[in-house]
C-alpha cells in the first residue's frame, strides 16, 4: 500500500557509508559528516522555496515479513521523489537505494542518478533501507525485530516498492527501472538486478563490496599502499611515519598508568586505558582515522586527505617533545574529532557494548546497532591488521571483534562464519553472473578489493578509476575533479546510453 508523497519540509538526513561498529564506527561518522556537508552545500536550501523544485517525501506501507503472507504486521518505509525531469509516463525510473543509514533528499537531487535524469527524462526515486533513518518499525530494535533486517528483506522491499510506486505515479508498464547505489547499497543495486531481472532493467553499483568476508585484512593492505601513493600525496616516508606513530602509541600503552593517562588525554580516549579491551578500542579508532583519510580521500567535507595526513605525520616537532610521527597523529586526532564534533576518539569497551545494546529507536543515530547486526548475520567485514607487513597495531584482533556479536546479540563466532559463507553462496560473491550491471570502483578505496573491478564477461561491465576513493563517482561534480574521474562519469553515461537507447527504440516500435 502506498501513502502518497507529501511536501518535504524536514531537516536533512544522511546516508552513512560502510564500516563496522565499535572502533570502526568512526568510519560511519566520517561518512555521515561528508554526506551532510555535500547535501547542505549542494541542495541550495537557503534559496527561496519557490525558486527551486524541492524533492517530495512519501511513505510506503511495507510488510515486516515479506516472506510470510500470514504475518500482517507492517512498517512505514520512507522514499523521496524528484519528478522535475520526468517527461512522460513511459520514461525510465532511476531508483536510488539507501544503505545502512538515513536517506535524505540529496539522494534524488545530487550526484547519481539526478545528474543523469535530465538526459533521459527520468523519474528519480530514493528508497530508504528498512530499519534505518525514519524507516524503523515502531516495535524497536530488539533481536526479535532485527530478524527482519537483512539484504534479502531489503530486496523484497525494492520489489514491492517498484510495484506500488508504479501504480502511485502511473508509470508505464514498459518503463525501464534502473537501480543506483553506493557501498552496501551498491551491492543491493547489483543484487536487485541479479535476483529480479524481470523488474530491474539495469544497475549501477558504486564501491559495492559484493564479497562477504570474515577477516577483512585486505582493507589495511590498500590503506598501506595508498599511504605510499605519490599521486595523492603519499610516500614511503609517510607509511613509515604512520607505522612509527602506532608503535609509539603501543609503547606508551605498555609503559604503565602514568603514560596511559597522558595518552588518554592526548589522543582523546574516554575512560581508562588500563584494560586490554579498552586499549584495543583506542587502537582500532586510530586505525579507522588513518583508514578514513584513505577511504574518503579528496571528498568534499572530509576532515583529512592522504596529503594532509602525511603532512601532519611528517611535520616538524616544534611544539611537541615526542617523536614527530606521534605528534602528527595527535594533531590528526584533533582535526577529525573537531570536524565531527566528538568529545572523544574512543570509548571504553564496556560503554561501546552498552550503547550497542540499546533497543529503543534512536533517530539521531547512524544505525550502529542495526549495522552490527547485519555484519554478524550476513557480511563480516571485520577489519584486522594481523598479517605480516601491516603497518598498524595488531589490535583489535579478529576474536575481539567477533566477541562483540556474542556480547550484543548472543551470536557465536562459528555462526558468523557460516552466515558469511551463506551470503556468498546466495549472491555469488565476486562472480554473481548478473547482466546489465556496471560496477564502478576507485583503486585507492579499501573496499574495491571486495567488488568487481574487471569485466567477467560481456554481460558485466566494470570501471576502476585511478586514485579515486569510496563512492567518489557518486559525489557532486567539482572543478577540482581529476581527468580520470571525469572520464569515468562519461563512461557511466555511455553505458546507460548503451542500455537505454535500444529500450527506447523498442518502446517506439511497440507503439508505446
């Protein structure tokens, strides 16, 4: 059942990008911050409402359990609509899928797919993911409810939304529906075409980690290489400085209570660092800070780029009696926490667990509990640094990250490993076999190693953008965009042209 669109009057709400809970929740805060910056600077919200076509907000009544027809429970799922470019009822529909966070009006107004909509006269719709943003069932977030949170449930929502919105907006039966998404939502876009090719005409999947993995050590492999990439401001010296900074942090953690207390004050840890678990939380947050500089390098609103981080790590030590790399890491912490408005870089493990156990709906949050549940039951994605040559701390180790699933939800490590295996079996991992899906990745994005970066055959297409970060192709265009990024966007346009032009000709021949 569709509840019609209503005028958008609410505040901006945000799409968080990928990153697991606990220490790496910092990645999610960075994604939220960048998305907020790009939306607020790009939507023209300060203009007179009459001078710009604002997107419309609507709600769909969706079944809580789409796989059980006897279960009559439902929830309201939010969507956004931009119809200013829609020229005819048989025009294409560009469906922007939400991921593990709130979905705001920017999903239909900026970047993909709004930039491409005028060319084809497309209707643009953004669909918020169940259990995130304002699309949370009223009963809350306890485990009994979270059983209905999965990628499979999200894909079922795509199917029912496509049918309901077609009726609501009187979309022609012959109109092609194309899915767009970035990060986890990029995987959903690819999987929607894979599982429902009769309903989804094609998909563009940006930075889509389609391979689930328990131990994601490859994340830090890419971070390490990127810190040495001179094209983005890295160097061998920068990587060495990052390694030295982490070694100094660990030395101080071993040096006793007074050194730990000083470290706590200097690096913004809330709570004592006497316990090993709390030390791992801090080290994990520091890894996420460095990883975030790489993952979001060059993006509008990112607190630190690789060039800026390396500048800090290799800077002078005029006002710091400690080794220069450690002083640089301290300054990097200050930059990031100030940008995000956070009082602390990390919290105690006990506080992290307590926060993740809260089952009441928290609209202001970025869905940490929900996303942890999905990593525990579907994806893994636990970033580690235990392999030889990793320049950061070996903490937090994989067992402590898996233990979080047990502490919060009661899931065993073996059940998580089994869930990851089942996800790859169900979707095909990095060999999904989907047709008319374009996979777009940047080669400095740590997540590209779980995506598809080369065509697997004629039905599948892939773009790997040199020196591009996570979902950068989806960001609003800027004068500073590199030639390779501009070329990639042209290639995306050409791929859509290859798909849509024959479909349009078929409509004309069919007398539609």
